[in-house]
């Protein structure tokens, strides 16, 4: 069960998912968390039940037991790789399962708690997990906004931007694209206006957020992420 009392600030709002086949443990976690958090709490009695609901779950913190019948905690993590940006997994492990907890961290879990876990430790870890989700969500929004801006560029503007990413001077870009130096300057001005920036460093920052990289060619395709 959960030990100690919490006398600090409450956990930030969000969603918390409890996945544990031990009913008493899960109920103890649910009661303890409900006293200190404004976050929504949803429980799952097995890894299989969680995976069945996974497609419809909002982002949040997942307190995931490792040792369960059916789909284990590691099985759940392996099946949830495409949700690591909006679900922060915290492993609940019993004594003697440290090796499995380490494997879970390699699979993307952000932390682990050994049962029984003190409430202040639970608070710290869950708060960090929810903050992690907020940061990842912000990065995701910034990435999508950057991709939309880059997608607004014409093919030639895209080529010029790719040349700038590769660190090529205007003269070299002009030679490679068989255009005049002045034309490259015009395209640079247009692409920076579309990106809403005034400096080259800001333009490159948007390009990198969008996934553009130094590819050594003029394809200018977004890097797969």
C-alpha cells in the first residue's frame, strides 16, 4: 500500500491511468492520488484492458505495473511506442524486478517506483510525468506549426532554404540551381517573409523544427521522425 502522508502542493491537473492487477494496490493508489490531485483518474485491472482502451485515451501519466497476467508492463510499453509523446509511463515494480524496470526505461518509461511507494515520492514522479507531457505537447505543436510554414514555400524557395541549411553561400546556391545571385536573394527574402522571420537563424530554427536536415541534395524533403 501507499505509505506516508503528503503535505506539499497538489499534483497538477491532467489524466492519470492506473494499470495494475492487484485490486488493493490500485485502490490505494486511486484514493491517495484523489486526495492530492485535480487530475482525472482512470483504472485498468490488466495490461490487456489498457491496450483495448489505448486508441481512445487522452494523453497523461500511466502508472503501469510490470508483473501482470496476460499483457505485462513490458508488453504494454512495446505496444504503446507511438504514444510516447503524449503518454508518460511510470513503472510500478516489486522487489527483485529491477532488471525489468531498467528494460522498461529503455522502452520509453520515464521513471519507476518500487512498491510500496511513499506518497511524496509518488507525487514527485507523477508531477514530473504530467509536466513531461506538457513539454512534449508544446514541442509537437511547434513542430506542426513549423511544418505548415515550410509547406507554404514554393519548390524553388524550398530549394534555397535547403541550400541555406547546408551552409552554402548565395553564390554557391545560385551556381547549383543555375540561377543568378540576385534571384537567390529574392527567393531568400520571399521565404523569410513566408516563414515570418527577419533573421537567417530564425529561418533555420523553423526549418530544423520542421524536420529539415542537411541532406547533401536538393530534395528538401522533411526528415522522417
